[in-house]
């Protein structure tokens, strides 16, 4: 069983709408959590990183939250754009880095 | 892609052949990594290197080999012993590799390997 579970697996939204992606993890001990954006056929690019003591981190229209007690994180995308279409990967670092399978987001006009 | 290049972008291999994937970085990073990405799965670590002339096996090293003769270069060889090599391969680098690293890993653009 993967130690980092993401949901949904895929999501389709209309341009301009907001969406929230979920990440649940069982990795322990916890060091930090990153969200990456991966365009099709490209390498992932870091969006945010949060440590144990941080509850929220923003990067433009991307806002990540972290609840270390429930071991849950979310990535909220505001006013989506066509260029947001990509896979979003949650990565949890403990003794090692554990990658979620990603959520495939499609933004349609 | 943060100063990391991978080549080729697409690679086709016949069964029984070894192939080598190139990864070069100009970020002066000490640590380099190779990951494999399959549909519906998270990235899985194949090998990593923290310093020149040293490398360690990751979670799925069987059927793969690496070398780290230069700080800038970390080539991956997919051998004929790898039974299911068709995948997207990603190389990454970071300033350091410590066990709870805050250091960001920068990824290359990837190589898609297909076995014919």
C-alpha cells in the first residue's frame, strides 16, 4: 500500500473555476511535504513546501494546507487557467521521499 | 527544467539490449537521482548518488546500473535483466541528500523508454 494517497485520480473543471486536490499520508516520522506540478511529458516542478509547523503556504493561485495531526494536505487552485492542466504530485519526506501517484487535472475552456 | 538535461527524449530498445540514458546538470549539485514513473504510480527511486564515485541502490535497482565519474553527470544503464523497462525515466538533482531534506529536487525533462 502506497504511503501517500492522492485523490481524486483525475479531475476535469471549467476554466475560471476553483478546485481542491487531496493528499493523505502515513509516512512517519514526517519532515516536510511538497506539491509538484508535472506537465505531460515533462519533469515535475515544485510548487510549495511545508514543514511540520506550517499550516498553509501559497504560491500565486496555488495554496497548500497541511494538517500534521490527521496527516492530510490539500492543494487549492483558484481561478483555474488552461495552463493548470497537468498532474499534481504530493511528496512526503521522512527518512526518504515518498511520492503519491498524482491527480491529473484537466481545465477546459 | 532547472539546468538538468536528459537525452534522448525518446528511446526505443529491442529485447536483450542494454541502453544508456544520459543526465547532466550544471547546478553544481552534489546529489543526483534516477526515478522511474509508471502510469497510476508514484515515482520510484532506482539509484541515487550523494558524491562523485559513490552511489546507492534505491527501491527498484534490479536490472539497472549507474556511474558517477563526474559531478555533473549520472548516466543510467537499463540492462537486459530489467524485465519490464518500458517507462518514463526522470533524473533529478539536489544540493544535498540528507534523510529529511528540505533541499528541493530539480527534475530533468525525462526520457521515455519503449521496448519493442
